[in-house]
């Protein structure tokens, strides 16, 4: 996940930053242009913001005074190369320094350079040590890098600074959803919305979480509100497509999803939805491509693996189905993305699985041990250490690693691994308890419920 901003609170920050001395000395027209650019960014319109900022530069506003906002405008448009031209030199006016380094951190994170992003956020923190926004961004970076414990600590610090901050509450909601499931997360999202009712980021996450618990009517209401506030936000199309698909209107769902263009191309949830729609209308080969791509991006996603198996079976690829059915969807080592330690534990999963598939267990174990030691707060690192042990037949060791991961984040991946390890050890009752707990916390997660029903059927 990339770093998510809180636009409503960014507006207040921008007012403080850009009304300071360098801009206050500019003609009134220039200040008005900056204000209009800031308002456009709050509304999610990076193109309009860029136009106003270029006018301000032509009117004589110093580049250093607008670099932070111009970089943000380019980020909003997805133009990372242009964003780097404004943010990369790190030349910001003293009043915009914290915001500029925040935007540089977002840029580095979007390009997968997590260590560089951390350095940028550290610089932002030096400029504004008590900035709630900076601490929230740090939490989101840690979460995206798989360091959940550190993300929780950053979230707690942000909330200690401002218990009612909408962005900090939204981050806590995301962390609670990841750790405990969507049902316990809803009150946190609702608290965030009471503080920031017009924040597109909070609304989008809230709508998706409502969908996760099956509250379609409330999800529709939240999606409509998001459309009213930020009609160009690509998540509007995704949420509307989900609602259409759940109502059985597949053609409409596809049209809505296509309207987002390439803006949702690399969003896992959108890839999953696109594959489901292709499978429903009989475009089986396209569905296989979608699910295969998703399983490469998220090798631990049980839903994607199950749907890939279903799509392969409809193409007649019996060999592919057998590989998946035996739990060995290992990517070829030659096609797996290389391991870059700077990108965090989660990014190492495809390469580590490819090593296991190639029979290079010792090398996989060395990487897994290093990740676990260097990232003690990462459940992903603990899961990978458990996977290596489980693959080698050291089930008790794997169970301990999975349990350690679940103490930080108890989601579907953790539940399914605990289930497999416990059943291998003959501890069926404990395995069923794990699945039941996950099914209650995440009612739309079908695989835990399916496995629990199958276990109970076998026991009859």
C-alpha cells in the first residue's frame, strides 16, 4: 500500500505553511493562485493545482516556495518523473520544508524505495517533530513495508499528539482491520469520519470495509459521498463496480471498471474484481491472466489462488490445477522478482517462494532468518520463516512462527497457516477454533469458513 494522505487536514497544514513570510510578501494575486492550487489538491484535482502553481511561478513566486505543492500535484496525477524534478532536489522554503519532505517520502514509497522514504520522513520530522501528519505518514510507510508493530507505535504517537485527528484515527482503523478484521475496524473509521467527514481517503477505506462485512446499502451511501467529494478518484469506479457486480450486473460492473482506465491497473482488489468479471462472462483465458498476475503480486492470497485454480480447470489445464491443489504455486526462479532488502519483508515473498520451489531451501532459510532478525515487528517476516520451516517438515517450529505473526496481525493468511500447521500436528480442535475466530471477525473471508465447514463435515 502506498502512503495515504488526509486531504482535509492537509488543507490546514497548507494554510499555515503558505501564508508564512515568503508568500505573504508576494502580490495578492499570487497568494490567491496558491490558495486555489491548495484547494484543488484538497479536491483531488492535480491538473488544476499544477496550472495555478505555474501561474504563481510566472508571477514571481520562488520555486522553493511552491516545490512541495507542485510535487504533490504531480503525484496526484501519477507523473512520478515530474514529481521528482520538484521534490528530488529537496530545496524547500523553511515554511514548506516539512510538507516537502513528506511529499518526497510519498514519492520514494510509491517507487518502492522504502529506505529512502524513511529518510525523507525523518527529515520531515526534524522540521516538524510534533506533526501529526508526519507521524501518520511514518505509520503508513511502516504498514506498507510489513512492519506492523512499528506502524502501531507510530499510530499511537500520532493519536497521543492529537486524539481527535481524522488522519491518525483512519490509520488506526486500517491497522485494526489488518490486525483483527473489518468488524472491529468500523468504529475507528466512523470516529475518523466524525472528525473528517469530507476526507476522500477515509471515505474510500470506510466504504471498502463496509463491503467486507456485507453492508451493501451503507457501502453505496459511502461510495456516493466519495463521488460527490472527489469524482475523479479512481476508487469511486472500483467501489461502484463492486456494488454492481454484487447485484449481478456484470456488464455494468465491467463498464464502470473500464472507466478508471489504467489508474487501477496495479491495485490488487481491482485486478481480483476484473478477473471475477472475466470468469463470469466466459473470458476464461483473460481471467487466468488476471489471477495469475495477482498471485504473483500476492503469493499468499488464498482467494486469488482458489480463483486461479477454478479458471485453470475451465481451460482444461489439469497440470496447473494439480500444482495449485498440492499447495505449490511456486513461481519460476527465472521470472520471480529479485529480492531487494530495502523494500521490506513483504516484497521478499515471491523470491523466497521461488527459492523453495527450486529446491534451494538453505538459501531461503538464510533470507527468512535475516528478515525475521532485521524486522522483529513484521508479521510477514515471521510468516516467511514459518513457511520455510513448514516446507522442511519442521511443523512445530513453523507453528511457533505463525503464532508469533498472529500476535501482531491476525488476518486470513495467519489463520490459514495456523490451521495447516495445527492439523499437521493433529490438533484439529485448536485448528477449528482458529478458523471460527477468523470467520467471526472477517465474515466475507470465505476460505476460513469453507475449511471450517469441511472439517466439521469430516468429523461427522
